[in-house]
């Protein structure tokens, strides 16, 4: 396991006090501090993939709340750990949002360090997708130090368990990427619980845990007399 | 099987020439002509259910195309059988819509008589839902004449095959009813192919035929070593 530098970094977010970004280079590293040192190669070669990893790991999702009274579309997940009163101090009035929206946002709450581990996990999985670029040695060593050895081409859709190709990232249409970040338990945001899924697989899983989804479809197949 | 009156009815739609509404009372009936005589009781007691049956049977759906350049949200399904040129005559310029929208609309095309049969099938299924109101004898006889004898409480979700309660119609929230009209084959709109499904079941089925959905989840369960 890697020890991180964890030196505080500057932030330009309006939640800068909440944000509390920290360096995740290895402790005692050379050169500049960086929050996502393992994304430096993807940022150059596949910038959108790097951005997706950062966004999905740190922000709440926003698709369903694009209406006027739904509040900001995406919020830092660890901001959702603060009280309504603390959030008012940052200019976000949760009482102005519909109760259903508040519940959805609060459900996405996760500590900063969990989000950082999620980003590392997603990067580790991306580099093991079929057709993925080969990571620079330093990044491979870093990610293997955090998790386990990488097996090229081994990343599968968490739902349907078929290989999920890196090339699918580049076929996004109107904000609908055919690859989505998914959660084995939709209410838990940490490295163990996240992975990638085909969009249609993630949609089919819905709000269920993966175990509940499998049990649900098993029941369906029994009733359809296919089992 | 019932013979219908089929006398043309007036229409106030801007597609009135296309609409070509016809009486679906039994041939030789007493009293006024009516396009949906079997909905007259639901129209009084559960107006929204009657409206949903009419809307889902005759109109294309609109959810995904609520944007400015997506054109009218709902269109008569049989209008989608007309050529682009004919539609221009009715003030609808298909060439102004994005190709993806046009494809989705065209895919929903169905002849008027098929839509009428779909409405009858949905009414027949509604009256057989657990907790459904009892139909007046005249309506029961009409619908049983078109299809088969009704078995109270026998209507099931077409996807998960569990009973689907009439009471779910009244728990719609923000346009998201927990019951949806579904298609065993999403590209075929006729009485044989339609039914009701729980919203989450319909979403899980997605664009697949029901057979393909079952085969798909079966493959998943095999890979998950649950079969």
C-alpha cells in the first residue's frame, strides 16, 4: 500500500474550504504536488476519460435534476456530509430544494478520501480495459501499489460481466456515454463498490444492489419458466 | 369477435384529416356513436386511467424529446405512416427534426385500427388487475367479445410476471407513473404485443424484446455463476 504526500493544494472552487484538496503523490515524491498524479497520462492522451474519472469519483450525479428548482447539478460528494446550516454558509440553501432532491443528494455523500480512492480504482480499471492505452511504468506501479497487479484486457462490466472496451468512451452521444461508472450498492461510494458498466446494464440495475438485481432477474426467469 | 359500427366521427385535432376517428360501438348499436365506448365507465370513475389508455394506444411517446428542436412531443401513431411530404401538408416538417428523433417517431408508426385494438386490450387488462373496479356488464361483454373472458385479478406485469395492482395508477409522481404500457417487442404496436409493466421492469427491458431480455439476463446469471 502507498503512503500519500497529502499536502493541501489550492482550490478555486466556491467550496474551497470544503474541498480541501490534497496531494496524492507518493510520500517523499520529487517534483510538484498533484491531486491525481496517476491521471497525468490520460489527461494528455484521452482528456475526456480523465475528466470523467475525476467527475464521477468526486461529484454527485445530476442528470435528473436539471430543472430550475433542483439546485446545482453536481456537488462535491463530501460537501453532502455537512449540515444544512454549514452548507448555507457556503451559499447552498438545501431547504430551497425539493425533499426528493435533497434525499438523492444526501444519499451520494462520501468522504474526500473515499472519493480519491474511487478515482484511483477507476483509473486502475480503465487501464485494464480491452483496447486501453498502456500506462507509463510510473503510473502502473503507483496504481498496482494501491490495488493489485494489472491484467491487460481484464476489466468487465460489473453488471453483465462481459468485457467492456476502452473504445466505448469515444462513442458518447449527447452526454450519453455507453460506459457509465456504476456501484454494486448504489448507496455506497468507495473503491470496493465502484466499477464500470455498459449504460444499458447500469440502467437495468437501477436502484437495486447488484445482488438484489441478480436475485430479481432470477425470480423473473423462474416465473417465465426459463429456469 | 365484434363487428364495429365504424362510422366516421368529428375531430378537432390539427391532424383531423389524418385522424379519421371512427365509432367503435358494436354494429347496429343504439344511441350516440363513440370511439371508445368501453372507456365510458373509467372516464367517470378514473379519468386519468382512461386518458392514459387513449394516449398510450394512439400517440407516440415523448419523454426523451422534450427539447426545442425535437418537434411535437406526441404524434398520432398512424400519422407516422405518412410520407415527409404528406406531413408537410399538415404543418409538420420532419426534415427540421434530428435524424435520431425521426427514427424514433417513425418506429412508433401503427395503423389506426391497430391503435384502437391496443386501447381495447389495455382496458381489458385494466379491468383484470388486482384491486380494479368491476366493469359494467355491457363493457365486460364488449371487451370479452373482442378478446377472451376476463379473470379478475389476473393481470400481471409483462416483464416480471408478478400481479400489477390497479392502485399503482394513483401513485404517479411528477409524470412518472409506476405502471407503464409496455411492448413485448418494442417495435410492434398491436393488441397481441402490448400490456402493462412496472416502471422499473419496463426500464430494465429497455429496447430489447422480452425474449431477448430474458435471454440476456440468463446469460448474466450464468456468468455470475448463479445458474
